[in-house]
């Protein structure tokens, strides 16, 4: 039953993501013709002549350039899901802790200890449910939480003695009920395993 529910939730999540990122929505409108404009209405005129047209230059800064710092686009919410593709395209071996805070928009993390050598590791629980808690103090992933969907992606970032990224690992469940492990090693080698 849990696998069926998990599959259903993943399908719904994928549908929502595709709908949000899909651009035009022609398929959804195939059965619904476009509304016909009522030609009996009087034309609307702008009576606030002293004020600028609100829609003119929307999304541009005061110099007329496109505003790439628009806070409504690209801002990650604290509980939003970081995808493996976003992780791999944004995070690099040698990045500083400040680089990581910028990349993850200061998303909260848990400091844990590497099981093998006792070094400092940051654990991120992307997309975790509000009540989610994983009290493990080592770099051990939460297999049950990942498979149940309590934490869709769990990331461990390892640091060298200078505080720079030396490796990272991401854990994410697939639709078959397995956990995919995405590792980037210190030399830049990427490995994908399934557990």
C-alpha cells in the first residue's frame, strides 16, 4: 500500500512540476475554446494620465534593462526540493561553505560527523516534511524517511581541512522503491549506485 501511495504521490508531484514549468498549456485547453471578446463593450481608456502605464516595461529595472534580481523568480523556499541535476550543475569540488550557502539560498542544514574519519559534514534534507526529524549524528542516510517520501532528497557535503568541498553524496528514492545514490568524489568522478 505504501509503494502504491508513494507512486501516486510521485505522479502527482511530477504533474505539478510539469504544469509549472511547461510553458504554454495547449493540451489543457484543447477542449476549451478561447473566450470570445465581447464587441458590445465600450473601449477602456486610461484616465490616470499623470501616472505611468503599470504594464509598460514590466520586469525591467529603472534603466530599462531586464531585472535579473527579481525576487519572484528563482527564489528557493526553505522546504523546496533541490534536484540532483541542480545539485550537480551548481555544486563543485573546491567550493567554499559560503558558495554552498549562496547556492542553497541559506537552506538549513545539520552538521554531522563522517563515519569513516570523523570530519565535518553538512546534511541537507531537501523537501522534508514539516514534522521530519532525523537525529542521526553521522553521515548515515535516512533510508526509511527517503523511501516514505518524508525527505525526497538527502545530501551530504564533505569538507577538507580548508573548509572546501571535497566530495558530496545525494540520496533519492526512485519509483521502484529503491534509493539512488549520486556521488561526486574528490577528483570530480561521478558515480551512481542503487541500494
